[in-house]
C-alpha cells in the first residue's frame, strides 16, 4: 500500500521539486528532491515503529506504551507530510497566497486525487486520520510527535540528507543511537538519558545547519530575486502587459487567483523555470533581467544590519535608484518570515513539545537542564537581517563609470559585511 | 577565469539537466546535474596538473614530461567537455538528430555564446584549442588523455559521483592512489605499476556500475517510453495533429528541424517535462498516456532475449496489439545504441588508448597483462538485449479480464526473465 | 549469556592479540584485535538469524526453513570461533606445533575454562554442540554455513573490518544487501539472484584484499623474521644456550613441548614481544639481531620467483652467506603454507560449499555460472612465491664496501622484482 | 629523513603503546597506537606548511608570513611530540614519578638514542631546536602553535582519529576547511572568519569527545584498577614481598627509582601486561585479584558526587571495608589530575593562546566573541567527580548473601547515579 501511494502522480511529482529550493545555487550538490526526503521520513518512521513494537508493545489501554494498530497511520503521515509542497514553496506561497499545509490536507482528503483513492481503501475516514496527524490534532501524541516535534523523523531525515547532499558534515549525528534510546510514554515520545549526548549532538547539528546552510546569504539572495521576478510577472499580468506569444499556461490559474488542486499538482520547478526562460526574452526589461538573473545565477549582494542601522536603508535604496535600478525590484530586506528562528524557543503563543529525557527512576528531565550546549542556544533568536542590493553597487571606484560617485557613497555605508551608521553628509 | 566560465548561462543551464537522465527513476538519490559533474571533472584535472607540475615538470621540449603552459587548456576542456549536452541527451538526439559533441564544439566556437566570449579573452584561437582537446585532435596526448581515455578525469568523476548519489558502493575506488601513481610520458599518461591494483579496482568498479546502474532495465524502460513519447509528438506535429492551445514553443525549432545554438541552449529537463505535462492533457490518447507514464513513472516491463529467441518478438508484438496496444508505441527492443558495450574492447575500427603501467626499469606493460580480473572483461561485449512491453501483459490469468487468454499466451513465452523458444501453436 | 561469554578471561585475552599479526607493520592502522572481530562476527550472525526468523521461519520439520531454536548455538559459535587463536598464530603454530582449531575445541569443552562453565549452564552437551559447529560436524548445514563457508559471517566481518582499519577500500561490499537476499534452504544457505552483483562484489573484494593486504610482501617478510627468531630461540633452548637472567617463563612450556590450555591462555602478543625485548639484549648475535629486526621493523627484502627461476635460489643463498649472514636464518622462501590460495577452488580432496543463487522458479544456479568476474578467478591459484634476503644485499655498488662485489653479483639475478635466469658465470 | 626517524627503535616502539590506554576497554575499536597518531600529526603539519608556503610565503624578515626554512623543524616536532610517552602514561607516571614530556626531551637530546643521531645529522643544535618547539620555547610562534595550541595538528589528528577508531561521530569536523582558512601572522596562527563555523564545530566536537569518550566512567574505572595494581606491586616490592620465581625484570629500574632512558624505551603496554599476567598468579591475594580484574576487564562501579555529598565517602569506604575489601585498594575518588578540565579556560596562571579570527579589514576577533556555542563552554569546568567501588556493593539484597545488610546500607547512599546526602542513621 505504501508502494501504491508512492506510485500516485501526486507523489511522483515530488521528484520534480527540489528539497532545498535555491540552496543548490550555493551548495551545488544539493539537488535532491522532496521525493527522496519523503521516502526517508517514511523509513525512519518505520524503524521507530519496529523498535517500539519490539520493545514497548502496549499491553493494556492507556499504559502509555505503543499500540501497533497506529503503525499504518504513522507511516502514511510520514510519507505524505510534504505532499502539498509546490515549487520554490515559500516564495511561491508568498506571492500567490497558497499554503502548502492546506494543500497537503486537500490532496489527502479530496476525492479527486490518486492519493485519496489509495487511502480510502483502508477505511472511509482514513484520509482524514492521516491529515489530522499532519495537522497535529490526532489524539495519540506518540504518532504526532513521531512526525512533528522538536526531534522527529522529518527533521532527522532532512538534516542527515541535506548534510549528505550539501557535502557539509555539520548535519551529522548518531541516528542509530537516537532510535535506540527513543521510547513511547503517555504524553508522547521520550529518550533514555544514556543517549543524552546523541540528542544534544542532533540539536547542535541542527543549529549549525541553519547557520551554515539554510540561512546562507547567497541562497536567500536567489530567493529575493525569485520573489521580485514573480512579483513583476504578477504586476504585468494584472496590468495586461504580460503579452507573449505563448502565455504561461499552467500558471494562469494562479495569476487569476482561481486554482484547483488539479492546477496545483501540475506545477513543479521545471514548469516555473520554463516560464522564466520565456520571460527572459520578454520586452519588459525588468522581467527579462530578473528572469535571466535567476536562471543564470547572478545573485544580489547583501549586508547585515541591526536595529540601530536599519534607518540607513531608505538612503541606500535611494542610491540604488540613482544608479538606475528600480529599487522596488532590486533591493529587499529579508524579513525571514519563513525561517525557523524560534525553533528551540518555547514561545508563549505556540505550544512546543519539549525534549524530555527518561531517567532510571522513571522521572523525566528536560534536555536543556542537563546539556550546557543546548542551554546556550535555547530560546535564542538565531539568524540575521540582511539588506540586498545589486552587486554593481560594489563596483570599485577605480573603474571609470558614470555612476562611480554613487557607488562610492553607497560603499561608505558598509564595513566588514555590515551596514554602519553614517552620519556625515555627502 | 574558470569562475567566469562557470557563470556563463550556457554552463549554468547544466544545473537543470540531470546527469543520469531517467536513472533517478530507479536510484532515487541520483538527481544530480551535469553541472556538479562538470565542476568535478575540472577539480580532478586540476589535481592531475598540480601533481604533474610538482613531480614531472618538463625541462626541455620533447622530454615527455609536463609542460605547465598546457594547464589552462586542460582545465577549460575539463570544465566544458559536457557543455553541449541537452535534456535526456541520448533519446532526444535520436529523435531530433542533434549531436551533443557537435553542439559542444559550436558552443565553444560560436561568437554568439558567453562561453566563447570568455575563452576568446585568452587568445583568438583559444576556443578552437579547447574544442580540439574535446575532439581529440589536440597535439599533446597528455592533455587529451586527461580528459578522454579509458581512465580519465571524466570517468573517474562520474563513477565516484554516480556511486555517491545512487548510494551503491560499486563505483568506489581509490582516486587518491590513482592520482599519485599517474605520470606523463611521451605518448600520454601512464601509471606506476605499484598502483596496479587501484587501477584494476577502477576498471572493475566501472564494469560493475554499468552492470548494476547504467544498464538497469527500469531506467532503460523509462527511456523507451520517452523515446516513444517524443516520436508520437513528432508524428502528430508532422501531421498537424499537435493542436493545443499553447504549443510547445521552445521545442518547435526542433520539430521543424531548424534550430540554432540559441534554441538549443533554452532547453533543459524542466522544459521538456513542462510540455509533457501539457501533453498529458492531450486529446490524443497515445500521446497523453505516454506522457503520463513518463511523468508518473509507470515503466514498461521487459525480458531478455538472445539470438536464438529474438524470432519470438514479432509474435509477442502481435499479442500486445491483440491486447489493445499500438505495438509501434508500446513495445521496443533496446538496441543499446547508446550503451558503451565495447568500452574496454580495443576494436579495430576505433583507436583506443590502452592503459599502460610503468615498470621500474622504464618499460611499459599493458594492464590486462598483469591483472587477471581486467583480462576477464577485456574486449568482451557486456550488457543485455531486452524486449519491452506493457506490464499489463503480465496480469495474472486468475484475474477476470477480457484479455486473459492473450495474457496467458504471452506469458508462456517468458521464463526466469528470459524469452524462451516456444514452438507449440496456440 | 553472550555478555557472560565476552566477560570470560579466555575471551578478554583476545583483546591482546592483533587480528592481522604482522600486517600492521605495513598498514599501520591495522592494529585491531581478534576481540573486535569476534564481536563483529557475532553481530552479523545475529542479524542473519533475525532475518531468517522474520522471513523464513520453519513451520514443520524438514521444510528447509529456519528453526529459531538454533539461534543460541549459532551465536555462540560465531562469537567463539577464534577463541583458540594465539599470538602471531600461524608462525607460532608452525614452530611449536600448536593448532588453533584444536585449542578452540579444547577451550570450549575443557571443564577448566570459564567459557566452558558459561556454556555448560545451557545444557551439559552444549559446549560440544558449539564445538561441532566450528568443526563443521553439526547436523544443521544452515548453522555451519553461517559460520564457515565461502561467504559466511566470519569472512564478511573480517573483510569489512580489515578494510576499515587498513584504510584501503578494496574490502568494501554491500553487507546489507547480501543479508537481505540471504535465505535458508534444505542444504544450507542460498542468495536470491537479484543480489548476484552484491555477492560478486564480495568475492572480488576478497580477491583484492588478498592480493593487496594479506599477501603483502612486507608483512610476509616480517613473518619470516618472526619465524626465524622463534626457530633460533628454540634452537638455543634445546642446546642449553638460552641462558638469561630471566628465562621466558610463560613460553617455557612450549619450548618443552609440554603445555596445558592454561599455559596457552596466558600467551598474547605482548608476552611474546616482552621476551623479544629481552632477547634483543642476548649475547647470541643472531637472536638479538633478529629480535631487534622484528621489534624495530627492519624487514627483509624479497623477489618473486617462478618454477623456472627457483633453481637460482641456492646460488643466492651462497652469496648471502658470503656476505656474512647465516643463510639458514637470513633467507627464506615463502612456501605460503598458511595462505588461502585455494579458497575459491573446489579442489577434489576438500569439500567446499559452492555459492548457490536462488532463481524465481525455485531452482539454484552456481555463482560463477552467471558472473564473468567470479568465473575469472574461480579455481585459480593466486598469490606469489618469494625469496627473502637481507636488504643489505641490495646496497648500491657505488658505496665503498668490503662486500660490494658480492652485492653486485647478487643484484645481477634480479630484475623488476623478479629472480631471473642468469646463466653466465661469475 | 622523516623516514629515518620513523625507522628508529624509539619511534617503532610507539606501535606497542595504545593511544587511548584503557579506553579500548569501553570503545573496543579504539586499539590504535601512538605510532599512527604521530604519523598523522606529521601529515597534518606537512599540509599546513604546504598551504603556508603556497599562499603566504615570507618576502622579508618580520613580515609575519611563513618562512619555509622552518618546515623541517616543524615536521620533526610534529612527528616526535609524543616520543616520550610510556605505557598507560598517566597512571604509570603517577606511580613511578616519570614525566613523558621530560622523557621526550631526553630522547631528542640524549646522544644515546637513534632519534638523536638522525636529528644531529641536520645540525649539531637541531635536536635542541626540535625539543624547544615541544617545550614551547622556540622563538617562532607559528611553529609552536602548529604543534601545540588550542587548535593544533596534534589535537586535530587525535580527535578525528579517536573518533574513527571509537566509531563515534562526535569527533568529526571539517579538517580540510580549517586547513584552508588557516594563515600565519606575526603572533602565530589565525583563521579567516569565513571558516568560523568549521572552527566552532572543531571546538564543539572536542567538547563532546571529552564528555563522551575521554571521560567515560568505565575507562576511568579501569585506570583506577591499574593505579591500585601498580601501587600494590610497588608496596610489595618495597617490603620485599614481591617474591616471584621470575621478577619483573624490565620494571625493576622503576621500582628501584633508578632508571635510564634506555630502561624507559624498553617498556610498552605488552611488557606491563606480561607482568600483570605473572602477578595474576601471585600468592598475594590483592595483587593477583587486581591483576586479574585489569586483564579480564572487571571494572569497578562508580557514582558521581558533588561538593555537598563528598562527605559521604568516608562512610562508604567503611562499608566497603566491612564487606571484606581493603578500601585503600578497592575504592578511589577520581581526582582527574590528568584530565584537561580547563582546556578552553584562559586561566591566569597559564598563558593560553586564544583562537583568533581574521576579518576582511585585517583586524582579529577572538572566537568566543562570534560563536554562541563556543561562548557557552568557554572557561567552564567540565567533567565529573566520581567515587569508585567494587560492583559487588550493588548486589541486590534479594540474593542471599552474608553481606546483604551492608550492601543495602551502601545502596541507600546512591540515586540515579549520584551519591546523595543520607542523614539518617543505620
């Protein structure tokens, strides 16, 4: 049955959507798809279930141990948790107002999909059960935490996988050891304290992958370009200026804000790139330039800023305009809306499952209480704020150029990769 | 300058073309692109040049040692050797009559390309020099053999890389040791005999990768579907039946057999897949079905055949037709035109560079003379001939089906994955 | 109970005996002990049993499937199969007439050992049962082949382990895949044909490890020195010339050819080395020189010879004598008595279990029938014959030396690492 | 010349001394010797020198760049930095008052050694120069820091090596990246800030290796036993009760506190173990029992204690005595004298070289200023205090035993692996 799910067209489509979006422009090995990740999450979940069933099988209702009847729903949720992702997810969603979690639920529960058909063969309410695991409303917390918690099959797979494909070794940790010390309990999943260091290493690895890979400024810069490109295309469409011989057929429902699941399923990275190739020949200079920059990897440059230097940004945008760029399309601040800054910070508004360690006398102790390293990064905002601008602004003033004085002014605002406070007049 | 070449749009486009084509449908991790491979070949070549310059620098003309003036041409040829590859190369070439080697030369030498522009900055005749290395007409055999011979930077990179991404470990060998025993000589490149076992292991690994990965029947089956799909589209186009709302704009020059390098450079895997998505909604049943099969990975099945059983094929095609399939599109024999069967066979017609080992007294000895393993696979045809057909033909006769008797007849021709000689009448 | 066996002193002693003997003098990472190997064989066997019990549990007597009652005897035999190994096994055995297989049986069955005590707790005849598996007389061929056959847990562990610690990658193969296609049948163990390439790769890896690691001339040279050293010590002892302040207490029973299991268990690599350190201060020049050569890694040199050139050896020995060395102690031909030359050759005298592959229709096919690579090395003698001599014999004649003319004569017999036929007179 | 140093008997002897001492009793793969580590440190140092010479060659005196005349002294110091280590270094030193750093200097500078002879061939004062690098008095801080600083070739090698052989993956970090960002400057060695995360990962890895491997309670327990065993032997010797047939010949100079370098060089792990084997047959019950425990891996148990619970220890020792053990030999607190607790704490008394990062404008910034993870563990005491006692004290009171009430009392002082404050009377 898992094989039947893999063979659906909704799932096969994940082969054509890269897991890390624009990150492969920085880490060129990272060209793996959401397909391989999804299969990996399934496999880790299967191992967890096997382990639970072998060592902690439930004997009676509510004994807090593992009930193997939950296996199928857990495995399906693991396999399908990302089924609703579209191409370049976060940016696409931002521009077109889609939401991959809602689409996931719709793909699972809409009778029109092949996935739904396979799930319905188990039981009429099975699609909704699987969806509720992904929505975290499923009653059994063990199943929910297996798929989504601070240390779940999803994260463990993507850290190891992304680490493998990027060729960094920050993401490595001892998966086998973690699986061995994992155990079910009444409120979800816990880890025997003898595996504390393996869990600690996983948290540290995750922190390092964010710092080094997921927050990489070049990948984010490519995402900024993509954002501006789609924004421009939408603007042109809405103003009837997207006048090509061959319209972006498969994207039209999204421009028109009137799309079905069927329309959504037809999208993938290649479809978007195909339209970008067409747009790179557009008479609209901004559209064609942004499309070329995205396709041919011409990233913007960026500098970090802080609360006290953010006030420099309007002035810098002015200079970018003065140098001949439409600042609305050629500058950006990365507001990081889609980056998990607060992953390990149990904020008040959002209930986060703590990582609890199981001690020999049966009591639990929260991870950061025993790990100095984890304590150091708990609840801390992590990442950076960046201002993006065309690399041309960094042209050396020694080169003869019409805009040399503007470039020079611009550069006086930067030092060691940061915006600085520049009070002097120009 | 290497960086400038990488930043050209012709080279960046390789990010959107998978190295192994349809093989990722079998080995799902193998989603890496020709971009990463090309960079890898460059890097190995760089290490070879470093090694040669450190240990075997030429002192006088014709001393058979390494002249470091050759470094730049070697590095450029290494980086650009695959620049002319299009999407799903072999199949596409077969249908549309393109040739990636010719395109490579054209991209290098046509003044219209960014690559040419970068190369020309070195010297006016530099693009042609680089091209001649790839065409094997460059006078210095050391440079040519570095890039293309039986043991070159190209093959060493793709074996290790494909092995890494497919997750098999057949392709591994000791690259470092091979690089250490490599040395230039008058007629090209040789290897000190102390590294014989490393070279032997490379040959055996290559043999095993072909057997296990490159010849995998499922990948070949997907290639068969792709072939039939493009063939059908071409047929419909030529008969004015490819009547869609949005024509396959970027493919039209190829249907019309009138394309420029510019047209070629616009193609990539995603462009083809995008048209396949459109074709999967075509009113032509064969086109839409083949497109769906390709996109959603519904491979054909296959069986091996030999010279004595190939005569069964017409009968089997008849049965496939009788079961309702257009046999011209739903069967195939894999004539392996694109598979390197004779890689290690020094055929008469084609001059192949032998692997020569350097002995302590200065004489050379050919590899298969000292390696029993290599001798065993030297000059031997390797691979298999397969007949492909719809998996439905294998439907168990126990299922109630209109075509059950036909399926049963069909299946009587197969045993343990082979066609068998079936003399009895039906 | 496995833990109890590991905690016996007979088993702990294996920590002090290196798996590869003198090979660590060539591959300096290969310092691992027989202890880690034994635990590894146990672990692979455990995985095989788990797999067999999960997928092929016996339903009725004689159905050829796996009876899980056999698990304990299989695990114990796996863990203890090398328990009788002493320090520098092969050489020690050769000089002192011990036999590690006999000692293994004795350690298992003698009531004096801790191992026997643990085993007896299972059943009075359990020690003998375990011993019979190692002696290959146990009635169930599945259990016997798991531990010793052409592809058993022992070999799979040592290839992977030796490969890891020597840092070569010749020994790697896909253990997981092999375990997955392994299955029990009436006459032992077979492998599904879909895993043919994994099994082939294991055979090729084994062949390569022998060529590259186990037969390495420097390791064999160190073994030759060890052989001569023990021979000299024995000679001196027998002639009452081993007259030290502190006699080699723990070795005396072996010199006197009157030892118990108890005596044997007290030996390890360190004990022998300790006496070698003492002997390196001996007044007997040959003893002290050989001891120093062994401790401080001063290998002999060697050259290969063939049937037609072996007749040169007496002359060469004469020259070694003329140069001042006692040829009885400073030359040797390696007669390879302890090297598994015929491992894959089903000789008539010795019954060897073929590797059989399981086909879909239930029939078996022998491996070399379907693998060209395996066929190439089946039944073939593999290895080399070498003549060992002091490296001083290779002193360049340009150095002023009393023996220069002798060295020169000697060297005229060698070329490219081989003895050559030298008919001319001196 | 490096080869000549490796071929000295002082260096070859390192093959017979395990790098991690008793740790292989916990991590059974960790059987590698100081020989392989020393060669590894040499190799990393060689790569650093190559990199420095290629990218930062000194042009004029005092330009703070790399002067390649320093290469040889750096390489020799790297290779020989551990040459003075004896068997089970820390414990042996503690009992016999030896000091491996002093011995290292003596081996380098004493005319009696082979190492000195090889070094003297370079220049008469070369041995002293090499020694001064190891003693950190050499004038060039780049050379000193290469071999010993907070991030040096020594530590980088042992972390990666110990990680490899223990099979943990805590010790892994990106050596290549660190080597690439390393650069010389006036006051030593710095790292470009772009490699900050690689350096951070190295520090975190080091922290984790200490927590997980080097401080492992079982290894420390084996060290406690070794300590008590040597202490007992010394006591017996000093009281003329070490009356065996064969005295521990090679150890006598140390018992008599009258040893030469020559005597020291004769020791290795095997020599000590050989005497332990003899002592395990001693009539002295304590000596023979401790020797057996050490040889056959019967560790003591332990519990952690804190400043507030250390006052329980005398009472616990009393109970151990009451149960029939000589508490002077069968209990211990681990005072961690040999554990690097303050490695990353720049204490006042000891000048520690900070890790400085090089920024684009040429200024340096100390690592913990930019790394949250490193800041969290900077200057912090790390490790634990443990009380060791015979495992028999944990015998369950359910077993019938003469000492059951004593065991029970003892166990009331322990909880979750810690000593607890137990005020109630017994």
